[in-house]
C-alpha cells in the first residue's frame, strides 16, 4: 500500500527553542526522541508567537505539524485545540480538548470545553460540565474561569437572574491584583445588564476597565473611553491611585486572550 505524501512542515527559525516552553510540557516531550522533541518543541514555540500576532493560519500549520509528530502527547493536542478555539472552529477544538483530557487524565480543560459548548450553541452542556464531579477537582483559577463561562451560558439560556447569582460573589470579592479580575467584573456587569440593572452594570464595566491593563475585555469601549483618558472613583480596594486618570487602549475578546501552554 502506498503511503500518502508527506505534508511539508512550516520552517522553524533558529530561535524557536523548545527551552522556552512550559516546564510540564517539556517533561511531556521527553517521551519522544531528542530530535523529534526539539522539532515538536520548536513548532509549539511558534504557535505561541503566532497566536500573539493573531496569525491563526500559520499558527495552525505549526500546531498540525507538532500533532503529526507527537499525536499522543497531551500538551500537543491541547495546543492544537487552542488554535482551533482561537479560530472559532468549535467542533475541532472540542475534539482536540477531549483527546488531550483523555491522554492526560487532567480536568483543567473543562472551562475551555464548556466555552466551546457555548460556541456550538449548546449552553446547557456548559452548565452540565460545571456541575460535574470533575469540575470540583479544578484549581481555584480554573474554577473562576468556569464560573465566567457558566455565567455566559446562563444568559444564553435566558436565565439572567441565575447568571447574576453565578458570578456576583466572585466579582464583589475580586481585587485588582487577581489576573481574572477584569473578566470577572465584566461578566458581572453583563449579567447585571441582562436583568435590567443598567446603572450598576455601568459601574461594574468601569471597575473592569480600571483593572483591564491587557485589554482582555471591551469594557472601556462600552464606556466610550477606549481612546481617551477617563476618571472613575469607585473606592476600589487598591486605594486612591486605582481611580487615577489613565489612558485606555482598544479591547480584545475575553475568549481570545488565552494562550497555549507552550507560549513563552
């Protein structure tokens, strides 16, 4: 039987060094030969760079090359899933996340899987995943990510009061130093808007914008302040400087802020 022609791999620059990968992913690659591990690692490094540059087509080419070389490595399949996720190819992303979850035995992909279910128009499945026994095994940061997703899923289902209840405690307890603060506050603002509490919603969009230093949400744009200086005095927990005048830049979608585990 003739073998199918080999798909050419995208070239790797000299500085695409697997040493820049996450430690746990480097450990997974040790199951491969040294030469293969170096090649796979280089492709994963390029995926991270290209996702940052929003070159999703070339990122996919590198992710697919890594998967052809190391299809039984969970982190490689997870990375391919994240590329599909960023491209909005929900069914393919879900298939890769399920494979990575099966290979690793880890539950950390549940928030992404739930978000993909929303993308597929199945918010009820996102809620079911959050209620599963496996969800209780998630680390604190992953629990927060899942709560954000489920808040959106509740709103998708028209369960707006439940959406508020889902995220209210996390939003009110959030501090500016928490990496998820902007997205939690944004989710709470959107939930408040869903139940008609518009004035409170705008206050929480302002709280989100105040801590959104990486442009993870479009809170500033909603406030009409994305390209100008603005002042908000909300008595936030980091003192008077948190309400100081600061320039704001354009937003990006929250669900596109995630990066693969191999990102430098």
